[in-house]
């Protein structure tokens, strides 16, 4: 294999597909039509929703290179039926949005290959394009990491969204919580989450908990009040 970068084709125009296309220097291909799909790529990256991976795989023509998907919760063998040199996974463990370009060095990749040669090829491609955090992980490990990402990222973002909603409706600049969120993340670089936990639930301050719950009811935020109860109970249990 020569020292030139491999040619990568990206199938998918969503958040991850758009981001990967930027990194690999190509235009993303629509998974519906496959119009413009290169006939000479080394790696074909299928970047679609978890539920669409098998469907898109069935539409693919015979490929001259290897095929990989980018999801955390779908087994590698979802691509076993694709006619190609090998198949695998390049799962980016990062929160990715179309409008926010990221350097590949900030995107940890969990990879898997149908055989050692395919895995080596995926690793080399990742390295050549600037991915510096790459780890081998089978489908079971990826499922667990994907679940952790939902808690650490998606749920955290939803909680910040609730805070922004309360602040906005109260006429308070939502930017006031930014330093708080940033310090929370900084603490986690040196402390386990349990040791870094603060707040009324961690110290079992029932008076403040009741006051918060009453305020949420006053704001007609019943769903948020239920979330507050569940998370506070969890934190109090963990603080024991």
C-alpha cells in the first residue's frame, strides 16, 4: 500500500456524514439515490441512522474497497451481506452537528473489522486523516459506550436545555450557566463524578428540594418536576 491517503466515499448527509465528508475531503452521497457514488474508493463510509444501516447496505452495488458504518449500537455484521473486500465500523464517540466543524483529533473513534487486514486498513485511514484517538472495540463494547454517551452527552444537554428554558422565561441571560457547565466538565478531568457531585440532593437538603419542586409546579413544568424527582432520588441514593 502506498503512502498516499486512501480515497473515502461517504454515504449519508446527516450530522456525522457531513462532518466525515469534510474530514475526508469529499461530497456526501445521498443514501436514498446513491447518486455520485465513486466507483474507485478504498473505503465506503455508511453514515446513516441506526435503523437504516441494513436498508442502505442492501442497496449498495458491488464495491471495490471496504465498507464501514458509523453507529455505536449496530453490530458490524449488519454489513456482512455487502459485496466488498471487507467490512467494519468507524464509530465517532463525539457529539456532532453539521454547523460545527470539528478537527478529527477531537473525535475518538471506536473501530472494528471483519478481519485483521480490514482492521489495519481502517486504522491507517483514520491515522492518515488526523484521527489521533482510535481504539479497537467489538460490537458489545460499542453498545455499552454508546449507552454511556447517551447519559453523559444527550441527557446532560437536555438538562442544560431545561435550565435555558427557565432562565429565558424568567428574563435572565441564559449565558449565566455557561461558566457553571464548563467548571463541571473541568472538575471531571481530576475527580470521579461521585466525588464531584454537589447540590441539595447530594447533601440531602430536603427543604431546598421541596422548594425547587414547588417552583417547577409554579412554572407549570410538570414533566421537568418529574425529572427533578427521579434524578434527585438517584443522587441521594448514590450519596449514601
